[in-house]
C-alpha cells in the first residue's frame, strides 16, 4: 500500500470522436470506418489519431509548477479493447505504462467508454459495467463504467465514466433516454454512500446535456457537485464543444461534495494543436477528424477537461 502526505491527483475526460480500429466487426455497424469505405479510414489515419490522443493526454499533465502524467483518463467514443491496447502499448503513450478498463456495450455502432489509470497512483479493487435497459423508442446505448480503487492516501476513489444517449433526434424527444442513464447513475452513487456517507466519488464523460437542462440538474439533487461548470481555456474557449459559433459543454466532471472540497483546478485543455480557425463563425473551434466524409486530420470535435485535486 502506498501513502504520501501531500500529492496532486489529475483526471482527464475526453470524447475521442469515433475512435475506431480499421477492422470490420460483423456484429456492429462500423462499416463507415474501414479502409475501403467512403471515409477511407486507413491504418495511417488510425495511428495518427492514436498518437495525437497520446500527445493530448501527455500535455494534460502540465501545470504551472511541474509536469506529471494524469492519473486517470476517462474516454468516450472508443470502439474496443484493440483500440485501447494500441493506445497504451503501441502509440506515443506506450511508455506511460497505463492500464485500462473498457466496456463492451450493446451500442449498435460499437461505441464504448474506457478508463486509463496509472497503476502507480490508482490500485483497482472493483470494476462493474452498469447496463442500461432501453425504454420504448430508445436504441441500445453505452454501459456506464464503474471502477473503484485505492489512491495514495489509502482512501477508496469511486469512478464512473458516462456517455449518455445523443441529442440527434432532438433534445426533447431524447431527454427521457438521458434521464434513464442519470437515474441508473444516481442509484449507484446513492448505494455507495449508503455504505460510506463520505465516499469520494467522481463522474466524468459526455452527458449530452448542458448544465441547466433537466437530466443534468437531477445529478445535483443527489448531492453531486459539477466541478467543471465554470471551466474555461485559453484563446477565448468557454466550452468543450462549439456549435454554430457558440461554445458550450456537453462534457462534465461531477464529484461528491467530499471530493469537490479537494479540487485545486478544473479547466479545458485547449491546446493549439487541438484547434483550428472557424471560417464561418469566426474565432477557433476543435479540429475534428472528419467533416462528413472529408478527412480533416484532427483529433475530436470535443476538447479535454482536466480536473486536478490536492490530497493531504
């Protein structure tokens, strides 16, 4: 068991935007991300994206005093174990020695969530995938990933990674689907605090809701604090996602009040290599991998959130 008297603990949360491998999974609708598809998703493009993701994670370890690798990295829109193995063992990130957990969800496209963790600062003791039983009209969605582990203080940290159903068919129509996910999530956090009222809990991912919308407000009714609510970044970045020239955040970091009290900072990692000019609306926007079928050689249409905690 490790123990330090004072240390910083960093979590990064990022939607990777369609991080698929280049192989066809006959059980999933992943055909658009194959070398011979319209997008021409080749091995070269795949490895460029993996290396750019590795570069981003490494860069998120820098603060005003020193640099150290993030302890946890919550990822959304990753396809499978192959992608995570390539990222942690064969990309620019290979020397970081991250281990990982990834779900195997019923999502029709094969989209999953994952958690990278440093075995030097997080020792897993439990892992569970929380399945979401679809309601009427709802397509199968991503499981919630739950992992608990011991941090250097000797305390247990409970981590949830979430990617709630999209808003593609309209916010109002799809709202009940996201409320269902939030209900499953809060049932799990309530259960943890039923056994340990001061439990340290962190939830990260793409909620596909803004802070003031009903499904997300439901979280705050369960004594969960959105530590990323006022997060911003350099160059006028005020959200993790830009839609029609407006910065907003669908990605969030939420904590139990006990963990929120240890927060040192939470910000959006708007590195220059993750941005490009917005020629239509002005300013900057995330540099994504594709615009429709056109390859754009970027990482994602989302920017990373970085939350740093100080434990003593």
